[in-house]
């Protein structure tokens, strides 16, 4: 099996599985309980927070959620409730994950002014376009750090510094799902997900800078400073911490895989690279004359697993790719491959060879 769909989810690493399993067996107490088992569970949560903050290189607070969808919803809705006196303008991008984009649609329907910056209009000066869209009535900037379909990298540190320097009351939220552990992140709030870095599905994290406030999305027992009620999943949190510790500090191997794949694809006729300004873990390209779904299932027959776009789109034509100015013809034949650090050069060669065979079989 060759697994090249890591932007959708990653295989849990052994360290995460071991940490979660050990906690299930011997540290199963409720972290809110006052007895020894509860205290030991709380220690796991405290340790995980420190590990994530250290990897981010930031000071602030970590709150654990069920995943990045909850983190994104919590912050966007919570900031709009808390800082609504600042204004009603929100600046975001047209390439956001549905867990951000759909919330923006809801807020727009409620009367907020939502400005969506499209890469096709300013791809070589994207960060500045986001910054320039902010004014004194902007209460929130929400942008992903890395696009999940093309790997497009947005310098969120630049955006954060510029926005806070000119409009300190404006909050900056970063969807860091594809960027955490890969690129530098900065913001008043940052969303993360364990299963994108070889942790276990069902747990995410939310970073909040010192002094940054938000209204809670959930009402309940008051866990996590009353900002995210619900019994903490200590086992999953332990696995999350282990995955963060195990994740490589460099993308050198990913870049090697990416560069070799691009080189081999460049030798095939009618293959167009769609990714620009991207990180090396994600590559999007089009195979002219072969629809994405046909190629995807052809590769699956050889146990090669890739994607035609975001897993959340479930095969629908990508609206995100059109925001990069990619033609409908190339969108219909778009393929996304996303690497992990266990993938090998030999696997990339087998994959490209399978693409070549698919072209010979299906291209018209």
C-alpha cells in the first residue's frame, strides 16, 4: 500500500498509540476529580499544553477541543460575540476550509460584512492584500496558514504583526491545521488538529494569546476555565502530545519527496502543476484528458491512495481551485497528493509510473 492522502488524515504514529493506550489502562480518571486519579489525569493535560506551546514557540493558553472544526467555530463565533463593539467587518480568504467558510456564510447572513480575499487576484502579494483589507471597523481576520488542497502557504506571522501594529483591537485567527509542526504560526488564536500530525482522530487544540478573549461555544460543567466545557479526553490528549514530540523538526525529507515527484511528473505529457507558493507536504496537479475520479479509482486498484481534493468535499468539483484561477478543465482532472515522513522515493516513483499507465489507458 502507498498512502499519499495525508492532508485528509495521517496514520497514528506508534508513540501516539502507545501513549493513548497506556492512559486508557492506567490513567483513566476524570481530570476534574479531586482524588489521585483525577490529579494524575490533570497532569497529562498540563504536560500536553506545555508541549504544544513549546512547539508553537508562543506564550498563551491551550484549550482542547474535539477537533479543528470545533476550534474554528468556537473562535470565530466567540470573537464576534466578544468584540462586536469594535465593528462588524471580518476579513478572510476565499480558500478557507468549510469549517471556516460556512461559519462566515452564517455571519454574513446575520449582518456582518465579510470580505473574502482570492489568491487569483493577488497570489504573489497575498498577505498584503489581506492586510490592506483591514480597517478600523474590522473585528476579526481569519485565515488558514496552509491551504489543504494546494499547499499554498500564507505568511500568517506577517499578517499578524501588520494587523496588530495598526489595529490592535482587531483579533487574528489562524487555521493552523495543515501548518502546525510544519511552518511558523502566529495569531491571537490558532486552531490545530491531532490527526493531521499522526495523532488520533477526535481531539484538537485551540491556542489563545495572553489577553485574547472569546465567548464559549458550549455551555456545561465549566471545564477548561469555563471556555470549553466537557470532560477532557485524556487518552487522546496524551496521544496528541506524543505525536507532537515525535513529529520531525524539519521538512527536508518532505521536500525531497516533493521535488522528485514534480521532476517525474514533468516528464509526462499533459501534466500541469497547480500548486504555487506551497509547502512540500502537499502537491496538486492535473492530468489532462483523464477525470480525477477515474484516475483516483484506477490508482486505488493498485493500493495507491490519493485524493481529488479536500476530503470534506466528497468528490464534488473544487471551488477552492477556481479561486486560484485554475481552469474548469484542469479542475476536472486535478489530483492532490500529500506526503508523510514515512513515504519513500521508491513510492513516489511507483506512484508516477501508475499515473503514466493511467494516462495510456484513459486519455482521449
